[in-house]
């Protein structure tokens, strides 16, 4: 994989987009979730998730970049990651809080809660270890699909396989850019995957 393709994939599959993509995906799967929520409530959910888990963290990162707190949106060094990670986890937990007021299946808010916890884990790890936040994001998406497949007893094998292949391609892209070591890639994926899977299966 060349550098240009690797950089493109890193932006397209940015971790801040994963909760939004996961919710959007769940709304369009052939399960009872899509049929049990009215279109109006679905739009409210998607809007809340996009604003709190994607738009606000991106705006904060741009502000930090402008003020010189971080040198780039890649956040290559551990100290640069701490404020964005901690603030993003707060935004995610706020999203979880707001979703609990809507008449929706609990598993949707659990998905967001788990995503917030993975970023919180990345924050604490940033004091000692640089884990791949990209792989946490895509790993979380895979964990969501595996968890929904079990909880809903739904046949999601084709999309699960596609997500796993995508995770492999993204991991390769991050290695191509020398952004992480293989260990940081594997740990990121495992943290994202098991946090989402365990919480969905346990509390949905």
C-alpha cells in the first residue's frame, strides 16, 4: 500500500466517525431495531450521535490545533493525545446520557457508552503507551456487529466479514504510515472489539 492510499484510508475511516457509522449501520440492518424506531426518532438519534461523537470532538481538536496545544490532527505524541481523548470521552458520555431519554432499544446507548469507555481507556494508556485509536474505532465497530449478531440472533456474517477485512486494511495503512507498531495496532483492535462486545452482550 502506498502512502497516499494509506493516508486517504486513515481520514475516511477516522475513529471519530465510527460511532456515527455504527449507529447509521444499525438503523439500516434488517433487524427489529430498524422497525421499532420511528423515522423521526431515528433522525434525532443520528443527529445527536453525529454532533456529540464527531462534530464536537473535531471542532475541539481544531481549536487545540489553532492554539498550538497539538501540532497536528494526527496527535503523534502521547501528551498531545490526552486533552482530546479526555474531552471526547466526556462528549461520548453526554451522548449516552441524552440517548437514555429517548424511547429506543437500550443497546444503542450501550454502543455509545462502550465507545466512550474505549476512548477513556486510550486516555489512561496515553500516560505510558501509544495505542492505535484508529484500530480502537474499527475494532469497536466489529465488536458491535458481533454483539448484535448474538443479542439479536441475526445473520450478519457478510457484513461482519467485510468489517474484519476493512480492519485489516486500515491496520496495514497505519503501519504503512509508520504511525504505530504492530503491537499498538493489535491492542487497539482488541480494546475496541471486546469493550463493545462485552457491554452489548452483558447489558442489552
